[in-house]
C-alpha cells in the first residue's frame, strides 16, 4: 500500500469525524474512559482543520488515520507532576485515530514516524503527547516507539500520563 501524510482539508471533516467516532466506541469496548465524555467531537475536528492542525495518512484515496499536530501549544503541559526531558520547542500531537479497515496494519506507528519527520522539518527535536492511564493501546505504542514517561499532566480536568521523545538532528 502506498501511504502519504498530508494536511487535512475541511472537506474531509465528516470522514475524519467518523474515524474518531469509531475510535471512541473502541476505547469504550477496551474498557478505557478516554474520549467517553463528548470529546472529541465534530466541532473539535473542524477547529483542528480551520487552524491547520489536522493531518491525515492517506492510503490511495482513503483516509487511513488522523491526528492533530501543534507546535509549542499545549497549556496543560506547563504543569507536570514529574519533568519533561527537554525545555525547548516541542511538537505535540492529539486525537490519534485509525480507520477501522486499517486497524492492525501499523498505521498508528507509521503516523508517529510522520510526526517525527514533521518535527525535524520544523527544526524541533522534541515530541510530546499524553494519554489516559487506561488507554493500553496508546501506552503500548509509546513503548514501541521509544517515548519516555515523564509524569502526569491534567488535561480537561483529568490526570493523564505524559510522554516525550527526543529526536536527533
């Protein structure tokens, strides 16, 4: 399969939301509380897209996965119970979701690789992210992709495990 990583467009909002909605159902089936409170939603997706934060992995003409990528823009990360590995610029990603027909094909791991490339192209050598304590799939992905546990941040009122990966220039 030929994959490409690109900025999402507003006309993809509905399809992206469908992928996230299916991921919300999977999180619940996995026993996770993550994304079980009305977030994310279609308005969040539209906001990502209007601000230029939304990215997709395309498999030919289909969206295989989605995430939001921001630079130095996560107020929740200013206060960590623990310590980040670095103090400089960072890329942060949120709302990672894979379309159900692409599950088990390594799309999430591929996406994290593309996020690393995005950071390096922007001359940034730190990537940060967080997830619920009970999101076992994301926790396993962080371990496989050499993210380091840094502590706890509070995102939308809930404690979350925070991770950072340092990249080499």
